[in-house]
């Protein structure tokens, strides 16, 4: 007589499953932490106990993962920018592979972090083909793919892709991937506009003072190439609006000193916030931010924003002139609705003067603020209904269950 292992054990003894999650950078650490929380919650309903190991950061560790490598501090954008992180990335990947070999997981989940995760996916398929691989939040090849080879490689190493954007799902389905659009996880994290009054009270800021929050960097390269332009823009704003207060939330402790030095060097009336970046954003009338996931967070909090980005000048020229890199938008806010909801200033256009002018317009022009917020409403509608993390967790656990063999009693 045969029966399932779960039935033989009954409901008193939860089955234990091993999950490996691989991601990098601050945004990946956030998304990984949200997923871990959802996985544990949904697994509990199925009487499954999870052992989660991960490449990630402190948020994932706090959510319950055992880290086999810390990856929040080694991310980069650009060709030359990536070189200093090549050896640290290879070292961490080697540690992860040793952990996988010593104790293969029952399922692997890759989150964004394109090149390292493609290498990890290839390794899993080659050395542990029995392990199902789910790619959650696939890299934005649908926006800036230089070659279809990387897309094909990603599809070949993934058993399933769980997409957070509609366009992402459509793109990978076009390459034959089994893809499900799950919606965006940040919709649950930011269900409505931020409470500005409460945030200012918490920070001890006047309810009527103009406040501009600066998010210039979560990578070391951004401290070098982008932060100076944003701090100079802040100088210009302060010259024209002397009563302004600047807030600089820091997402990586290693960058705190650079932020503090920048505030002093530019003579800004501001302070670095280390406790809670959400409060610093909620308190703002306007945010000036680098391009990335933070744009979506700010938009979901209904705070007007200006987006800027710069990389190494030579990397930019290679991308523009040799690789013919040309996309309509970079900020995910604009990409979601395919409209210029927030102003973007990239590379040569990211001058202090342009950034400051756009921020001052949003600071003083209520019509411009409301127009942007109307765009935010369209963006929120396109991100899908609440519950993305729970849907994702269920699909991952379903994939896990599909691979479990029937065992003898």
C-alpha cells in the first residue's frame, strides 16, 4: 500500500523543505525579505517547515534566512563600475556553490541580480538538475536587453518566471518561458499616501517647512558619479529657498560617512537619517532620487520626485555610441505606464541646474504636483492588486510540491 509522506506522518509533524534564495543589492534584499515573510506564512498553512539559506543582506537575515554570502554592498551599474566587484562576487558565488553542494535545496529562487544569478542558474542546472529554479523579478531585459542571448540563457536556466510587471511577463513569454504575472510586491508595503504630518512629528520637523529628501546613492559608484550633482542641486535649491530642510536617508551603513561629509561640504541645512528611510520620504514635499526601486516606493507614498542617474563617462559613451543603448525611460515609474510621469535626467542631462529647476517647480507649483500624482494613480493601477508576495509564495510552494515524489508508507 502506498501513501504520501504527509498523510503517513499526519499533521503533527510538519515536513521540512530547504529553499535557497539568491539576490543582491539593497532592493533585492528588500524584495527577498518580503518574500521570505510570505513563504513562511504560506508554508505554515501547508504544514511545511522551511529552512532558508540565501545570498542577500541584513533584511533577509532578519526575516529568517541563513546567509551564505552578503551581497548588498557589491552591486554596480556599468562596465567599468563592475570591475572592482568581480573578485568579491566570484568569492561569494564560490561560497554559495559549496553550500549548495553540501546541502542541495529542494527549490531555488533567483531574484533580479542578473549576471551573478545567471551564473548561479547555470550552475544549478548543470550540477543539481533535480532542483527546480524559479526566477522572481527577472532582470529588465524587456527594457534594455543588449543581446537576446542573455534572455535565452535566463529562460533556459529557469523552470518558471514570476514577473512583477505586465511587460516583463509578455517579454519572457515571447521567448517560450513559463511565466506568471504576479503583480508588484510594493503595493502591499505602501497601500496609500504617506502620512506627512506624522513623519514630521517623528523627526521633529515643522509641519509647514519645505522639506526635500535626497536619495543619491545605494552603491559606492553612485557616491562618486551621481551624489555630487544632487548635492550641488540641493545647494542651488537652498540658495533660492533658504528655509528648506534636507533629509538624506542612508540605506547602507558604509555610505553614512560619505553622506554626512557631503552635507557639511555643501553647507546644506540637512541631516542624515539612519533609522527609517520611509519616514524621511514621507516627511518630504519633494524627493530627488537616483533611478531604481526607490522611485516606485516614493510614488506609492505619493511624494513628488525628480529622478537622476550618472555612471562612469566612458561606460556611458560605450553604451550610447557602441551598444546603441536607447530606451524611452529608465525610471520604473515611467516604464510601468510608458509615460513621462516623473522627470528623468540621465548622464549628460543630469546637471545640478536641471535637477534643481525641476525640484523647485514641484516644490512651488501645485498643478505640477497634482499632475504627477495623477500619473502615480495610473501607475498604481498597473502594478496589480494587493497580495503579490502571497501569490508568489504560493506558486513557489506549488512548484516545490510538484517535484516531491510519492513515498512508501
